[in-house]
């Protein structure tokens, strides 16, 4: 059994960034990892989901996210039924980044796997919630199978709706844990994504999180993989990528609207992360849209 699963093994359309794979039943599966992220929705039966560090019994209603670098598997399955939704949210112009404005999205999809080491359900859906989620899964499956005009957009749109709904359910169930470090960190991440042009400083981020500067920086480095300042710069570059698709906007105007007071500094930071200048990126976008 392969230890590393690649996206090309499951998706024959390289322009489709989301793939739904239903496992009914889900067989036992040894430890493995994959080059994509995976949203798992359990809708029937039970089994044991395990990583090299721990294991948890999963049942209908359990939802969790596995990031590619984490090894996991299934054992002791009893009519276990689940849906795997393979996706990728990396990149500066990914349409899924719109969801980054929601704290619960960061908590459930980005931070929970790091905080909890994700061996079981990161959340448990109520029966009615599970029915609503599975209805959206079926819609994704239908579009994915039909391959009619616009199906890629429809699959992506349905996936974004599903994630937004899961994030809403997750937030509603976390009210008693709102003071926890994970949701406080998620609150900062969402606020920066929502208004990256704001004159953020590490002090302001720390005040919003209720943490000290050093604690905030430690949490960002450990669970996000970069410093708070680097996260802010990435958020601003992501916004700039979106604005560059509007040809009437000047480079200096885009820099200012993204929070850069110096357009030369903006261009340096853009090239550092995108490996091209803002103007070159705009030309590339325009060529694709022709």
C-alpha cells in the first residue's frame, strides 16, 4: 500500500482543484500521507482513525481535516462510511481564500489539525447539520460527474458553501472555548485577512488576541509557520494579486490600498513572494483572460 498519495492519482482534470471521493464502506488503511489537504466527513458506521501519535474512535457526524504532511490511517472499521474531499488552499490567487475572513475557518481548517494533531473528529455535527452538509456533498458529486459547461466553477462554489457552513457550525459549538488560544489566534488571522490594509503592528495583533507579543509570535511561528508580520505581508500580497486583475488600477494605487505606503517596497515584497513583478503578474492575468 502506497505511503504517499498524489493528487494526480485522483483527479484527471488538472484545472479542478477539488475532488469528492465517497468511501462506502471505508476499508482499513495503513498509515499514509498525501500531497493535498483532505476534509473528511463521516456519515455512517464507526472505526478508529489513527496517526503515529494517537487514535480516536470516529462515528457519523465527525468532521476533521488532514493536511498532506500528516500520516494517518483507519482500522477496526465497522461499516464505516465517509466522504473525502481533496483540496488545496495554497497560492496567492486561490478562490478559496475568500473564506479566510472567517475566524472559524482558520480554527477548523488550519489551526485545529496543528493544535489537536487531528486523530479524530475536530467537530461533531448534529443529525440535521449532517443532512445539510451531505446535501451539498451530493451537489458537488453531481457536478463533478456531469462535467457540463461551468462544472468546475460549480464544484468550487459548492465546496466554498460547504466550508462556510461547517465553519458556522463550528463557531456555534465553540462559544464556551472562545478564550482558548486557538480561537484567539484565529480571530487575529481573520481580522488581518478581512482588512489587511489597516496599519497593523505586532502590538495591535497581540492586544486583539489577548496575548503578549512574544506569545503571539511563538504561536504564529508554531501553528501558522511564519511570524505575525510575515502573515500580514502575505495577506497584503494576496489582496494585491486580486486587484491586479483590474487594468485601470495603477501599481502605486494598488500598493496604497493594500497597506503599503511605499510602492517600491511593495514591488520588492511582491517579487520576493510571487517571483515576478506586479506588472508581470498583471500581464500574465490579462493573457489568461483573453
